[in-house]
């Protein structure tokens, strides 16, 4: 798994010892509406890269209306198009909907009535990771080969549960028990941004060391012993501190040698 495939969330509060590993994927966002359930199990996840707001005609499209009463029919049809799309999602069995775009209040009502969770403004990187972990297919359009709008249940992803938890001052969507084991999230806790950033860099170095060691296939027992001894984020920071000390010693020796060479040249 590449380092980019590991989702790292930083949350203020508590200590580094309270950091933990989540076997799943965590989204740094909450439900789109408070009336939605906090937990859904088992979860059938739809990953959408499209807008579920009220449909509007594209720029440059002109509609000439001679009867003023026809305007209400046009507005109603625009609202019905979004409703039909949501009904297709719910009919396919989706009870969790993730979208990179927005959902207006009128559309959210249908998800609340169906007892489903909708999450808006999801990053495309997170959407791709969730789709890969749950076996879902990212959908950018409902159109099929015949020109109709359909949504098949085979496009859904599956997980044991999707739950919203509150970490520090933020709501976080936890996708647990994914179909594949590639979804991993690290929840880092710390007093401030400086400590969280340092923990992130320490984890980056440690993960890259393990990755390089596994790729080189040498000194594997040392790597395994190191990972066994690291049981908390504080231990990772200790390893990071030792690496920094070694780096400082190397650089100080190099600077001292350069100074000696410069002094001998001027002399």
C-alpha cells in the first residue's frame, strides 16, 4: 500500500498516547442533515461525483414560453428530476450516499425519510479511496447507453457499518469493516498543530523505512522487531527523535569538516 493510501486525520486534544489505528476509512466531515441516523449497519455505499441539487438548465439554453402557467410546470419538472435520481439510489438499496458536490434541503428530506446517511463535499481523493476499499464504483452520471437514467445495485460498495463520531470539535464519518483490507486510517491526537505535524512527519518516516526495507528484502528481522516494539505514537516520536539526533550529528560533522577545509584554504 502506498503512503498516500493511508488516511491520516489530525484532531486537537488529549495526548499522543490516545492516537489509534482505525481498520477502515475516516472522512473529516459529518452528516448533511441532523435528522439522519448516526449509525447504519450493514452499509451499502454509493459513491457519486455529481450534483444532487435542484436541476437547472445549462448556460446558453433558452426556453420560449407563451403561457405563464407553463413556468410552474418547468420548475416542478426540475425538482422531479432530482427526486427521481434519489429514488433510484434508494431503490437500488443504498443507505449511505457520498458525493463530491452538494445536496439541497429539498433533496435531503428524502434521505431523512428513508433513514439513510448522505455526506456532501467529499474530496475526490477520499471518494476514490472509499470506492476502492468498499468495492463501489464512482459514478459521474446516471445516463446509460439508451439515454435513460438508471442506477444499478452492482455499483454499490459494502461495509459492516458507517457511523458518525465526534472527535475533538469535529464530526467524523467512520467507515468500518470494509470489503478489502486496504482502507486504513490513523487518528492522531495532540495538543496543537505543531505536535500533530511532527507526529505526521514521524509516521511518514517510519512507514517509508518499513516500505523500503520490505522492497529491498534485507534486514527484515530488524524491521519486524522495530514495528513490534512500537506500540504507541509516543514510541514513534522517540524513534523519530533518535533519527533526528543521528541526522544532526551527521550534518554537524559535515559542517565542521567544511569549516576546517575553508580555514585551510584561506590560510
